[in-house]
C-alpha cells in the first residue's frame, strides 16, 4: 500500500516535543525520517518517565510515544567530520527540520544558506519560541513561557486570580501539528515550481493565532474580558461539575433555554428551569454563581458515566472528565485505532497514541521509536555510501557517538 509521503526523506535535527511530533506524523504517513541526535548531548526527553520506573536513554515512555516511525543516527555535531556526514544526508533529503536555539544550526554549518548551497531545492523548517529574527530571536523558551508571551495565560486563569497556563507541554503538540501543514504547503510549492524555501516558525505566533475570539473582541470592540475560568460568555451552565466518587467530574455545556430545561429534568429538578433567576440565558449569566452551586448539588448525586449517558440521551453536550487511565480503558477510543501497541527493543510491548484519524484506504506505517544511534551504520553505509572501515574509523574518532 502506497502512503502519501513515500519517497520523501526528512533530515530531522529536532528535539524535545514540537518537531518530533511533526516528523512522527510524516513518518507514519510514509516519509523516511532520519533523526540526527547525540548520546553526548541527548534529547532531554530521553530521560523523562523511565518505563516501569527504570530510567535509561532508550526507556523513556514519553520519548518512545512521540518518536515513532523514524530512524536514529548519532553524530557529534561539534566535530567537523560529522558536519560532512550531515551535509551528505541533507543532499539526499527533501526536508530539514530543527528547533534548536537560534544560532546553533549556523554554528554547526547547518543553517539554511549553507544547506541551500548543497541542496538548492531543500525545504528547511526552524521552530523557535519567538522566531529567527527581531529583538526576541535569541530568547530561550519552553511551552509555559510561550503560552505566556502569546497571550494565552491571560485568558486561562480564573476571575480575579493570577494568570495560569493550561498545564503539561502544550502548546508543543499543537505547534507540531501546524508544522506538518506548513511543510506540506512548502512541498506543494516545490512540486509546482521546483523551488525550496525556508520556514521560520514562531511558536508564540502560532499560539496567538489560536486565540481568535479574544483577539477579534479586542481589535473590533476594544474589549478585554480576561480570564473567565470554565465559564462562557454565551452559555450557562458551562463548566465542570462534581459527581459521585473521589475527584470525579463531568463537563456540561448548555446552549439554550430548552437545553437547560432538559438538563433540569434529567437532574430531577424540573422546577429549577422555571425560576426567574435561571429561566432565561441572561438571567443565568447574571446569577451564574448560584446556578453553578445548584447544578453541582444535583450532579454529585449521580455516578459519572451514568449521568453522561443520561444527558447524552437528551442530546446535551456533556462528557466525562478523563484522566490517563480512563482514556486507556475507554473501549470507544481503543476501537478508533488511535491507541496502538508497538514492540520496543528495551521497553517491550507498549501502548502509544497514534494519529487521531482513521483512513478508509490506507494504514499508517507505525514503527517503534529507535534506540539512540540504532540506524547509524545503515544510514551511513546504505544511504550515504560510507564503507565499513570508514564507519568503524568514524566511531573510533567519536564522530558517530
């Protein structure tokens, strides 16, 4: 079965989350992704969450779950001889990806101008917190700082409280998904014109484009609502509410007076929908504190999944608040094909999340994340033409590490 990106080769210098997420999707769709890394300065994620509590450079559950469908070549990029290898790899690649701090690729002789001289139609993507140029170009950052600069933390706190991030490593994965789109646009342009190009992606700018309501409200109405927690300006109730059990919750979003009536009937308090405080949307918004207390006092009488089912039968927007174990155990998610099992050489057979889509006419090419440098000999020998003796010598000289 032919996959859409078969014949496309990616020289991947990315690390942490955003670029590896993007190239995993490309690899699953048929691209040959060759990850260039180093055991001297390995990806930080290789040391997060050792499988079964046992750490190791090849045992990170987080790394292995987002670096599938690729090969690994271990090069010491501080050694000039490794740059020759990297140049030979780029010369036979279509795409180069990286998300080092600004200036590092130039220091290694791998900046766009250097690579374009080797491969005129190369497509190169650089992802950094605040872009490659301008007064903030040299800024070092991670997801939480990027959220703050982009304006998200201003919106995700609670009224009258301090700004909050949304937790975890967001926005890296949203940015990685955007990277796939931009690379495909560049590939399409190259197919039409024969021209490569340089993609300078600012993570913060990508996040800001995901805040259209706040941006439009300000620029059109000069209105800044700030943080509103789980609430909504046009729906009530809108938020999460407790149910039976320890730290168990349900999410509810009601869009109309009719839906509010159906909610109250399901909760066993139909008269609540006729109270002047709650009968109409404007009244519910004006009395939202009282409304949320009333709804919470009723939802906590139900088991979570039973209440979800009951409200869904009434076509209400509702869902359980899931944690990782809930997701793993949900039969619908397993049947969707997003969760898949791969055999890793050190971690064994493990479940990882794949692409969140089902294709009716093709099956993605899922392969486990590589051990560091696992494919160095194959890539240098079969692809780049180095002899066994040359590869052995490069290992002795610590060029391949």
